[in-house]
C-alpha cells in the first residue's frame, strides 16, 4: 500500500557532501514523523535524525552540526543533507515514516536503504 524509496547514496571522499532523498507513495492519508537511520557493518541500526510533521528536528550527537534533515510535505519527501562526511559515517542509510493510510491504519514504514561510503 505504501512504499518509501531512497536515493542519493554513493561514494565520497572525507570532507565531502551527499544529499539523500526519500519519497513516500501509495495510499497515504498523512505522514507524521519521518527519520533517517543508518547501519554500519557489524553494528546495530541507529538513529541519525528525526523530523516531525511541524518541522521539529532531533539529531544524533555524532552528526550535529554536519547533517540537516528537512521535509517537503507536498511531495511526501524527507531529505538528509550530509556535509563534512567522515569515514565513520559509512553505512547503509534507511528512511522511515509514521504513515496513516487512507484506510486509517497507522504504522511505521521503512525504505530499502541506500549505501553511503566515505573514503579517507
């Protein structure tokens, strides 16, 4: 019923920038919080950033001042601008969204993930 599709990952040198995008589609009534998570090899998935429907944001300490989350409610999209990238930012990045569908079911949806690799 609902799909989240990420794009924008890739290979970048340390100090570089990338912008991730995630677009939700399907039988969407409205979207509450949206977020980005990441999972590095051998590690648990961790929160990177969250943004509520009214634009309030929350960041992991490790990315504060370097990453910016934003959203476009008209496009059902969430973005992650990543600057001053470090090798330790290398991971698969996943977006998620708390979505109420047109049949009034509220649940959390995840994207398929996009690889970000930062070389030193």
